[in-house]
C-alpha cells in the first residue's frame, strides 16, 4: 500500500481551510437599512437620561471602532432605557452580532436565541438564525477532537436554508453545509483508520460504510472505498474487496486510491463499464 497514513493530517488541513472561508457577511448593509438619522421622540423619551437615537448611534460608532466590550454595554443600555422602542429590538440583535465579532460565540448563540424567541416574525430574524449558525461554525475543531459543535453547526445552517431559502444567508449557509459535512466525514475516516491500524477491521468497515452512506458527496469517498478494499482483503473476504475496488474504479478511475486498490487486488478484475452492474455492487457493499 503506497498511500501514507498521513490522510489524518490532510483532514486537519481541510478543517483549517474551511475555517478560513469568509467570515460572517458584512453587517453594513443591515445597519444602513435601519438608518441612523434618528426617530421621532415620544413623550416617554423625555423621562430618560439620553434620547434613544443618541444611545444607539453611539453604540454603532463604538462597535465600528471594534471596541466590542463598550459597544455591548451601550446596546444593553438602549434596552434598559427604552425597552419598548424599535431600537431596543435592533439592539438585541446587535448584541448577538457584537458577541460574535468579539469571538464570544456561546454568548452570541444565547443572544440570537433570545432574539428569535422574542421576535419570531421580525424581518431580521433570518439574520439571528444565521448568527447562531455561524457561531457554531466558527467553533469547529480538527477531526481528532469532539465534533459536537460541527453537528450543531450543520443543524443550524440547515435551519437557515430551510426557513429562509431565498436569502443571502441561505446562499452562504449552503456553502458552509458542504464544508461541514466534509468535516464530519473526515471524523468518521479518522476513527476508521484508528480501528484499522489496530487490526479491528469490522469496526473500521462500519465507519467507512457510514461515510459512503451518509456523506456520499464529500471528498472522502475515494479513500473510504480504498480502505474498505484493504479491510476486506485483511479479513480474507476477496469478493467484497473486489466489489469495493470496482465501485472505486468506476467512479474515480484516475485517483491514486484506485491505483493502489487495483494493485492490492492484483489486477484480477477489470473496472466495470455498465452503471447497472456497479449499482448492484454498491448494494452488495451495504
């Protein structure tokens, strides 16, 4: 077998690449859409220490200066002094955003959840769902660690797509869903390799099959088929090994994984050229 076991390192590199994708969509358009010119005062405003537009605009300026600690306090002050104003609602969403920008992801999720619960029909609730999803996404760790946040990110990103399919948030979420699924597949591959190195081939086979059944569109499928070929051969189950190599050869004929698998089989078969036959082979694997 010429393929090195450093595929685990490749998985970690993919994770880092996924993390380097563009951060959350700029909030500038959202801020401009709200407008910062102020709003008409109500009789209640005269009894508070500062006008609501002054408090809110000051918080925005502080946030743009990246002074997130003070900005958060100022948005909270908007809520405290003007709890029933439209600006208080906007400040609640801004609290989620500021926490995200400050890398306080748990707080960002909590603030986003609060906004969603209080304002389920608000026009900016889609953005709250997106902040929640991206906060989980930013906490994805390498494949050797617990993937709980990866699973949460996948669920939250899918929630954005399902609820707001035609928004800019959904478009970005779809891209991140693909990266997240690839990462989860990488975790399964990491576990499978662990078992295979310890000659626990049945446990390894189960992990590789899970990649094929649940993450068929990810980049890990060729290796999963190649590892299945190795494991079946190690167990002396030659027919299943040939079946895995056949599917690999049909779908990824130019991959190094196929070349290695073909060498392991010893050239005793040819890659199929009929999709129907390959379909039966896939069924036999599962």
